[in-house]
């Protein structure tokens, strides 16, 4: 939200990855101005924007999540995410900034369970809590799943 600093950081870059986060309770108040600021800063740099997002805008989903899935958010957080996505895509459509949105669940975010019980303890040199079977080779699992 510091426009001067953001412009300085964006100067000369070709791609900006928007990975900013805020506490859940602050999403509706902070994310819209952060998004607008990032758009202006990226535009002033003539860069492209990769907008890292989550899945809140979809609301409750039964079935697959695909690019053409309609936004059906019912809560405040999902509505905020819907607004942010609409803002960046309008920016893209207008030609002001080339934008792509990457979406994933927030299991690995700063406030996630995985962060709380795995990443933070590892970084602090503490005991780690492991979910599931730690002997599973996930690269094999992902290869098997991706071939279906």
C-alpha cells in the first residue's frame, strides 16, 4: 500500500507476482486497496501481473473446479476474492496490464494448519507434527493421479 516504494521495487521488472496476504479478518478492508495499488504499480512499470489467488470465490463446490466455474461465494471473504478477481480481469481486458490468475487452495498459506504444524516448527528447529503417513512417496502418488 506504499505506492512510492512499490513503484521503486517494480521498476525494470517484467513480471510481478502478487502474493500479498492479510489476516482473514482484514480481507474486505485491505485487499481491494492492495489490489488497486498493485495494478497501478505494475502498470507504471509496464510489467505483467501474475495474480496468486485461492478458491474462496467459488463458494461451496460439488464436483470439479475448472476455469469456467461460476463464482458463487456467499461469505464476506469469498465476495472479496470475487471482487479482486473481477478487478484484475477487467484490467486485463482493458489492456492496462496483462494479467493471469493462478488459483490454489490455501493449505500452505501463512495461517494454514500445514504452516502451523509443519513449516513453522521446521524453521524453528522444533518437533514437527505430520499429517497422514510420512512414508508415502508423494511424487509417485502425484504421477499416478495425473495419468488418470
